[in-house]
C-alpha cells in the first residue's frame, strides 16, 4: 500500500449499524452525492423498467442513457435506484458502455430503502428528523444491508475500484489524490480520464527492478487530480512529495507519459523531471522528448517511441549524487531490461534448445526450455536456419514480409515488428468525402505510403475475397502487430497517401460506441470512401510470441467491407444510416401475418404509404417517434458511392422496403389502428386500443376475428 492509496478512503465511517433503521424510499428525503447521478426507475409491464412518472414507456439501454445525458454531467457516474437492479444486468452493462462511466445497481433480491443514521442520535431508538437519508439495498429476507454492484463499461472493465467507495450498502465519495494501483507503482488520474486510465493500468504487468508511475504531462508539469473533481499541475518537487511512500531512493522510476508537442513545454518538463530525480534520489526514465510510452498488450510492458513515432530507447535522468550505475539498460527495441539479465547471451537453434553462456561468457549452462523464442531483453530470437542473437537488429521490411509459398513452417515464421509511422498532412475542407457521415472533412491523413495491420474475424481467405465483416463505414488498422492477442488473424495492408486518418488527431464528434479506440497513436482509421487507396499484402496469424505466421496470399487485392451478420446489425445495414423521421412523430404501416406469429426477430419493414391489400395479412397503422427507423431510400443514396462496401441496402431497396424498424425500438412504436384484408381491400378493425407494438399485435393476432367497421374515409388515413 502506498501513501496515495491510504488517502482514497470513504469520508468518515459507514455511520450505520449492521441492521439499520429504514423507511420506504422517499425522493424528497434522498441524500444526493456529488459526482453521482441518481436515476429512479420502477418495474413496468412485463418486468421492463420504466420511469415512475411515465409507466407506459418501457426503457431500453439507449433510452436509459438518453435520460442520464439529459440530466447528468458528462463526468458523472450513475446509480440506478430500483429494486433487484441486478436482474437487468445486461441492460445496465450496455448503459455503462454507452455512457463510458460506471453504473451502480442494487443486487438481486434487494429492496431500496432509506437508512436512518443511528450513530447520529446516540440512542438505540433513531430520531425521525428532517435530514437527508441514504439509499441502501436491503436483503429482502434478512433485511441486512447489501453492497451496490459496480458495473464498468464492458470494453474497459477491470478488477480495480471505481470512483466511489462502496461499503455496507452505502456509497461514499473518496478523498485525496486520484491514484490507481499498478503492479510496481501508481497511476495518477483525473475525473476526465479515470475510466480509460483504470483500464490501461489494469493491463500493465509486474516489472523487475523498476517503479512505474503513470501521469499526464500538462503545461510543462504533471497533472494530478483529486476525488473532489479538481486538478492541478504539479512540479517535480510536488510530485516527489506525493510519491513519498514509494521506495524511490536509489531506485529506477519509469514515467508512463506522453510528452507535449510544444517545444517550450518540453523544456519545462525536462527541468521538472530533473527536479523529480534530484528530490527522490531515483534515476527517472522517460521516453525521448516529444515521444511517448505505450503499453504492449502481449508483453504487458511499456515501449518508448520518439517524436516521429518510431521505436526509441528510454532516456535516463540521473540525480547528481547517484551511487553507481543504473541497474537497468534501455534497449533499441524501446524496452527497459535488467542490466544483469541483458549481459546473458542466448542462442537458439532448431532441436537444440537454448544455450546460455551466463553473465560472464563462461561455460555453457544447461539448455533452457521455458521460452526459446525470446531473448532476455524481450526481442524475438528467430531460428529458421541460422542461430540468431537477441542483439542482432531486425529491419521492419525483413521482419514482417512473408516467405514465399512452399517454404517449411519454421522458415515462414516472421518476427512481429512495428512498421514506420507515416508523415501527416492536413487536407482541405474541399477534399473528397470520407464515408461516415459524422466524419467531417479537413482531417489529417497520411502524406506518404505506409503499411499497417487490420484484425479480422473468421476465415482469412473469405476476408480477402469477400471483405471484412463489419457494421461500420471504416476499418481500424494499427502499426504494431504485437498489440493483437495470441491467435489473432491479421491482414497486412498497404495504404496510399490520403487513405488513413490517425485516431490520435481525429477531428470529429465521434459516436460513443467506439470512443475507446481514440487517442491511440498506433491506430489508424481507414474510411470507407478511401478504401480504393488500400491494398492487401497478405494474411497472418499472431502466435503470441511476437511472431507472425503467414496464412493467405493477397498481394494487390482491394480491401472491402461486407455486411456483418444480422445479429450484430439491423437488417445487415451499417450503424451509420439515414434515420426517419427527422423530427416529430410520423405515421407508417406494417404488414404482419393475420394469425399468431408475433413480431419478427431483429427487424420489421415499415411503409410510409398504405400497401396493397394481401390476403392473410394484418395491416397496423403506427406512430413512429423521431429517428426510430432506417430510411432505406436515403441510406441507399448515401451508400451508392461506396463501391467497396457491400450491404443489404440494395436488396431492400429493390424489394420496395421503405423503412426498417429494429427490434430494440418495438416498444417505442404505438399502434393507432388495425386493418384486415377483405374483399380486395383493407377493412378497419374496430375496438383497437392504442398501445405499444408488441402487446397490440399479440392481442390482434391471437383474438377471434374482430368486428370489421365501414371502410375509413380519406380523413382516417
């Protein structure tokens, strides 16, 4: 435990006995917690959650997220005040992903009650005063307090704690500096980057002989946040005081940071790093000025990059009175390794294992079998034919190019080496379109050709011939294949100038569904309208030991996007589509079987005009809120120029489908009238009670043939 960890405690104690005095939840007496947005929900029809003031409108994840966005600050976590909140775990986990913040829910089998503080009265019998009351989940049987469940965004979920302390059914603000534990150090965060910093801190592994501190560089200093929501820029001396409980004197301290781009700020930050080294007595390691430290997922370690984005050696800042040399060495591969381990010479060859000469180069040690593919400094030891020393440099071109077909499996293995980062240029606002409607013109793009890797799902051969399955109008690519998990399938692509946009400098209001990929200097966005500038080089599989195994040959083939399975999309359409209606509520029609079959799974076609009567069919007239359906015609026009994107919109357009309604919006559509096919036309069914589409259709399809009234006049349509 470090000093910062001790400051991150709840304010005071719980203030409650194990069996608290409680009363029913009363919104007028509820205690608000700064930085936490409380949303009061209640069970509705069919077990779906509703807002108590609007019980007729069941909520899905997007509706809950919209309610939060309308009432909460963008930086707030959310607490759902509803009994048995864990019964809707999938719903609220999706809400956490949409918001990018933690969501607190009550356990299954619990009731939300207001707890009266016994300790404040000093007597066994609590006093019913007019003060605010805490919301506590109580076990429905034992009436004991239960802890709130903290649901983290699924793409950023970790085992690390949240912004608030949860104890004995109470939620309390933490105090002090925001610090997250690292295996050998600390990650400093602010309210704005807490969730993403927590996710990356969780992925860092333990390192031998180095203390790691993750911190944001800002205004020539170190940005430090507190749990009260404030933040301040600290000097090197102030940061040293915050890290006082870490064993830094005479040690090696590695700063996980990104340097500012401004030259003056870089100069000031260098001075603060020197002050940090002098104050702590530690050798402080940083990436080169203007560079950054980046996490290597497969090794759970940090690699240093320079200003241009190329792999570079860590820079040491030694205190003036340092005793002896540092115990670490900075390798050309951007790693920090133990100097003693680095002096060991490792040679690998087929069938012989690894011969270790030891630190002094004396007699060979017994063969090692733990990991014959890696040297002690983390570099790959390739052994298709000749023994290779870990110190031998490997060029990116030699390392990533596949061997000709027909070679044996060992010769086909290639070390995975990150490719050079291209220079950038800012395009004119009159440049060609990119494809995704939210991606405005005038982005920074690559000014020169470069190569990158694209992760794929499924059969690599089909990805080459038919395209990558996806629901977005872009493809994400990254420079370093070592970022891919073991067993991942990759496509290596060659990108002509203007074909890629760096995620780190993206200038757009990005949809929340993929904000987690933003800010990474290693990731590039290949927009659909620029895929004609992307060519495939070949397919590879990552084996988890920094090697790529060639799988398919695809030299010169274009990169395509094909429709994803309908389980991941609405009718096989991309996420970026034209919506209808643009505003207000409009009228539409749906054709359904007259006998009981319910609503189709996934999606339902709607029509803006009443279709021709068809025997055995039921016609329902519905009211559609803004943006609830996909406008097939407008989407077809929008996607017409994207020749390398294959979706189902053409087939829907040719079939005469006007609108597509996703199943998640069924409950938001209200049935107004219903008709049955009779005598070659539509005859209105009387006594239809307006209501949500699923329940209204179920009643119409299961009922005895209803009374048919006179045909409606033109005013009824």
